[in-house]
């Protein structure tokens, strides 16, 4: 009998039945079923409603996420029966098309079969399903190692700054299989500025959906190593990190030069001024093209409502302050001025070792 798994399963099921208002007798009967299944097989399977609610709780418990107000709206795709790489690719495509929703982005998660003893694991090699290649002299430096792995598998990009990487899937010990992002999933926004006409000449773009695909999901002691999920972008994720970080696209000097700012001294705040206009361009471009995005001030206000909702439900609000504060003007939000206990609760999402580096 796997006592650790039983303890985690029991804790989750009790919470699930309590939070969803189901009768205690049903919870007792369900626990008996799970106990017997663990005794006989060493594991157990979630019912669909348990899987769906567990995924939503994982979002609610994600201490680093400022967008948790919408945790109950998460759409769950149950793909535990997917057997082949093509099955998985098809499920990923369905997920993206559902999430994109003609620009009105919907939060979603696709859950593939869990990791169990004696069974082949499903792993997605990508950090995000939409991500640009990094070549060393072009593209996204964050993707450099993964790009090399894709090239070793036979993929070839154009060597540009915005080449979408292929999807790479591995089942058990089988060789990994890659597939180019389908044409109808290549969802990108061209970046322009509401005032600076020269901005469009930079030929910047970014993909519309942040779809994380390399974290594992844990629900009641069951681990799903392939469970890609998405919300929508907060503008600073692109404008203050992806485009601005020195070890990413490092665009602040480029923007400052175009703005004719003096970059010899820091006291004139050239980085700050360039950063503001870069972020303004991101928000403007997404809105102009009808793609859901949120600014950091609105996101912080939404998180305040989440905090109020949690407290009203009798739950203590946990959070990772270092992640919740936005990377642009954090002191203008209430989050900067309060503290959170970074207590990790279950269900939740966790980092895991990448398959190609293990």
C-alpha cells in the first residue's frame, strides 16, 4: 500500500467534496474506491470532475501568478487516452485554437496521461508551445539550447529573430518526434506604437498566447508531466522581460537610440523612458489587433479582488511576492506594499527536469 499516495489522495478528495458541496457519504464511498484501487494497482485514476477541479485548484494555488482571479474559468481538456505522438499533436492544436478564440483568449489546460510505474510517460520538450528559436546571433537567447536539440532532430529554422520552434513530443523511451507548428496555430501580433511611426520598422512581433508546456501538474498525489496550460499575457511579460532583459532580446538600447535619448548617463532615466514606450507599444498592438492582454495595473487590481474572494471563503491568500509584483512600476500597485506567505499548497504546478537534459 502506497501510504503517501493514499494520504495525498484522501486530502484532495475530502477538499474536493467539501468545496463542491457534495454529500459526505459520497466522499466516503469515493475514498473507499480509491483505497482499494491503490491497494490493487499502486495508483488510482481521477474521475473527470476531480481532474477538472484539481486543475483549477492548481491555478488557484499558483503563488507566482497574478491572474488567479479567473481560476474557475479554466477549461480542461482531458486527453489521458491519447496514445500516439499524432494524438498528442492533434490535442495541442485543438487546445491552441480553442484558447485563441478569434483573439478573445480563453484559459485552458490539456492533461495527458499521468506518470505511473510501468507505463510510458508523455513528455513535451518545449518550454512554451509558441516560442522563438535562438541561434546565438539572432532570435531568443532563452531558446538557444532547445533550438540546438531541435536542429539535432532534423529541424531547420530560417535563422531569424522570430522563427517559431517546432513541437517536440516523446513517449516513454521512444525517439522524440517533432512537428512544425500548424499554420492555423501561428498566432502572432506585429508590434507598432501609437505615436512613433518608426516603431513598425523594427519588425518586432510576438505570439499571442503564453502556453506553458514544461511544468508538471500534481493532483492528489498523481503527477501529470505533460499538462500544457495558458492564460493571457500581461503586457510587461513581453515588454519588460522578453524584449527588455539583457539576456533576451535586449531592445532598450535600440528603442532609446530611435528616441534619440542620451545613453551616456543613467541619471536621465533613458532605460525607464525606453521601457515605458516599449510596453506602451505592446499593449497598443495587442489591443489594435483584437487580442486579449492586460496591463499590470489592471492585473494588480484583479489580484486584489482574488485576495478578497479568498478571504471571504475563509482561505488564507498565499503568494510569491517576488513574482507577483510587476517588473514595471511595482510600487504603484498594492501588491508591492503588502506581504504574502509563500506556502506551497496542493494541487499545484511544479518545475521539472527537461527530458533532453536529464
